[in-house]
C-alpha cells in the first residue's frame, strides 16, 4: 500500500495512527494522518474502564 496521508473517521483506540507512526519510524517517510473518534463510552466492566478510561477517545489520545 502506498499513501501519503490517512484519514480515519473511526479511530477507536488509535490502531491506524499507531501503525502509521511505526511505518514512518521504520522507513523514514513522513506520512500524515488524522484520527477522528467520538467520545464513545467504554464498555461497563471492561479492562479499559477498570484502568480509568471513561471513553475510547482517551485510549487513542494516550496511545498517540
């Protein structure tokens, strides 16, 4: 896959952004990305919620 920019409207926990950052680190290129994630609450009783994340976008922000 060859791309210079990535737009992810359903970023979730930031997997796509994380992958783009790793690609840039591995090959020295300068791909850019935009991640969009609504403040969707984490699942009641989930590991994410037990670790203090109230919404999925918080996980994405920390990961980035």
